[in-house]
C-alpha cells in the first residue's frame, strides 16, 4: 500500500500479480479545499464483509464469523460518530427520527 493523498487516495498492490489498484475516498471540498469523488470507509467495510462471506463459502473457518462481527462494529462506530456530529451541528434531533415497529430507529434514519 502506498499513500498518494493522505486520507483520500491509496495505491494498493495486487495479490500474486503485477499492477495495482487505486482506492479513492470522498474528499469534501468544504473541508479540504479541493474535492474528489470517492467512497466512504463504511462502503469499503461492506465490501470486506461480502468478501469474507465469499471466502467462508469456499473454505469455512471460525475466525470468519468474528471478522464479520468486528467489521460490522466498525460500521456502527462510523455511523455513531456521524450521528453525533449531526446532532452537535444542529440536526433536527433524535426525537424526530423514524421509528421501526420494534420501537427503535429504523434503517432510514
């Protein structure tokens, strides 16, 4: 892995072959001056979860379940941080979020 633009662009080495892949994360022009299209950390974590499910379907092992659990927790932590930031910056308030039939916030927060 090589950092091309800290926090925003990375060059990843291919496994068992020559070449590389570029991974771009979103760069907010209001915060960083120049913007860039890209994905979020949560999106990369979703890809990793899918990849581990695929790997487990080929060769199951007990560590895969724990890896998936930790990747899911990482997504929750990112989303908790985002929600807290919204509230601190004057979002409408958690009391107005959509509630699921189970009494908790819905997936459409």
